[in-house]
C-alpha cells in the first residue's frame, strides 16, 4: 500500500451526519455553561460543568472565558471537537471518495502531538490559541481514523450480507 492512500473513507451520509451531531453537541455544550451563569441559570451551568468534567480537565488557565466565566471544555478539547465536526462536515459535503496524502497526515500528527510533547517536556508553554489549533488537527485525525474504520467495517458487513443472500463471493477488497 502506498503512503498516499493510507487514510481514505467513502462518503457515508448517515455516518458523517451522526459524527457531525456528536461534535456539535460537545461544542455547543462547552459554550452553554458561561451563558447559563450569566443568564441566571447556575444549576444548568453546574450540571454541564459536571457532565463535561468526565471528558476534560477544565483547568481555568487552559480554557477560554466567555462573559467572565470559563467554558466547560479546555481550549484543546474545543479544538478536538471543532476538528472532528469540521471533518464530519467536509465528509458530508464531499460527493466522492476522499483520500489524504501521507504528507498531510504526517503534518497533522506532528502538529497535534509535537505541541503536547514540547509542553510535557517543559521546553515550551503553549497558549490557548496554540492548544486550540493543535486540537483541531487532532480532532480531524480522530474523525478520519474513526470514519475509515467504520466505513471499512460497514463494507465488510455489507459484503458478507450480500454473499449470504446471493451466489456472489464476499468483498475481499475495500474499493
């Protein structure tokens, strides 16, 4: 397999729309708590902070602040969900098979993990904008990987279902 064909996924509308809804749920949910506190709904805001604490560290220094209150997700998590949603939106708009080059994948991995490694090694302290941008790259990668796996599984299941009810052989290749 050539490096330019590592990650590819076919357009599967319901899968892309489902991923888009999941990403938008986290994006909107991360934005709502500061607005809830400002609008006099602290119980709703506290509940959302608690719900999102399971998926995010919620350190105040690593979050964006809206109207004087921290968001329920840190900058990197917002970036991950934004990248995931962007990938799902791109997939749902695209009318053909999407293929990423190996170079693009290497750049996304380098940006996503390089920033985190530099921060862990105390060589560089990233600000929230850099965390957001590295999260977007990581979220897009996660979307591509999950959609590629799901599309591969769906093709296999579809191939075996066709073979079960007809005289044809199951799909051996994912084209």
